[in-house]
C-alpha cells in the first residue's frame, strides 16, 4: 500500500487541481481508479489510453483541448519521453500512480511518481486499491471492489462491502469466482466491455459513471445506461463463441494452451483471464491477429519471465505486466518464431 506521506501528498495534489485531466489504462482497474479520484474532488475529465504499452505523446493534445491544469496518469506502466517533454514546456504538474514492475523506468524529477513496488515494503495492489486508500469514500466502495476484482485482487475491505451489498456477492472468497459468478462481477464485465465501444459511447458511459449513486443503477438497464448494456450484450455473444473454441483446446493434455484468433475486436485479455481460471494448471497464451500486428496475452506461473525470453531478439516486440499476467505486441510474421521460443523458455 501507499505510505501515509504518499496518501497525504496525493490528496494535496487533488485538492490543488481545479481542472485536472486523468489519463487511465483502458481496463476496469484504470477506469475505477479514475472514477474514485474524480468523484472524490467532483471535477476533472477522464481519458482512457488505448496506446500500448506506453502513454504516447499524441494524447497530450487532450491537455490543451480541455485546458487542464493538472495531469494524473493512472495504471499505465510506461509514459513516452516526448509526453514528458510536452508537459515540461507548459509547466503542468504530473501525478503518476502505478503498480507495475518496471526494471528500467526513468522518472523525470518534476513528475510526482507513486508506486508501492518502489517502497521499502513492496506491494502490488491494483491502482484502484491505492486510489481508494486516498479517497476512502464509503459510498464509492463498490467502485473500488470492481477495480480490484477485475485485476484479480481481493481487497481488504471486501467483507465490509459484502455486509452492505449482500445481494451482489457470493459466499466464495475466490476472486475469480466473484468476478465470474456474482452480480458485482457482472458489473465489472459490463464496464470492461463498455470500454471497448466507440469513443462517443465510452464518453457517455464515463459521464454516467461519474454521477451514478449506487451499483444497482449500473446493473439495471435504463435509458441512462442503455448503450453500455447494449455493448455488453453484443460483445458477450462474440466472447462466448471464442471462449467455447478455446476451452475445447484447453482440454488437451498440453501444458500450454495456445489460442489464436482474428476478427474486428481484440478480446485477448478477457479470454486469457477466464481460461487460466478454467485451467489453472496450464500456461495460457492468447494471440489476436489483425493487420500487421499480433496482440499477445499470457497468464500463468512465470508468465513475465517466459514471455520476456520468448520475445528477446524479435524486432519491435514489446510487452509488460506482472509475474503471472503479461500483455504484449509483435509483428505477425514473428508469431511462429515466438511460439517456438516460448516452448523453449517454458522448459528452461
């Protein structure tokens, strides 16, 4: 967790920010981190980041468009050096909150960087948990739970949440069970698919979520959240078709489940998470092919170490994440070579 001094400093930054912009990773942890901070101060705009793995300089135009006076970066492991150069030119403070392990990260002196992985007592909670530590708004506890379980982390305050919202929970203390089998988990999935909609609909969803008062307003379809529910129904159907095919492959005896697919939309992170839940003894590799690039999602023991070895020497291949969950990207022509190297790295 964050140290008391760090929590105090982040609160001071939030209170000073009159028109902040929040750049957050394009998943539930990033979204919920933003919602907690924005609802805490009641101001600011959120921008989901789809560039991978870094927050690229192209996004800096949003700072000018929104006339922001403060920049918050949430749940993003890498930020472009050009982005920092642009912020330095206009002298806008940056607060960067993250939880990823980055071996060679360079933080400019003017950036306020908070990551418990760099504290004396290293911890790797989702950024949502860190932001809830800062805000501590009881009415927003459900948002904090969604961000945490989406990142497969059981928050320390889950028991309190369960007492308050027993209708949204189940008896299990397995984070994956909660995510896939409870009503609060369904809300998490709705938000995850909602982030994969067209920009105008994502903006509408974010605007709705900054004002909603309780989780039931999200779970129950209404005129205010119709687009979000429509997107969930649309993607859930496609997702289940892909999942069914992947599960059939997973029933084979191989230690590694390789699932490769194409199409208009990448669902690799969602698929790899549910596949490792279904086949916890395996290593899961989901590969999404589109155009000249392949998106890779890896789950399992030593995922980061094995993935790093497998992409070594592959031109333009990138990736990062956690010890058991990694995302990456590479050229499509290198996928077969990657699979061969991955198999070798598994046995080493």
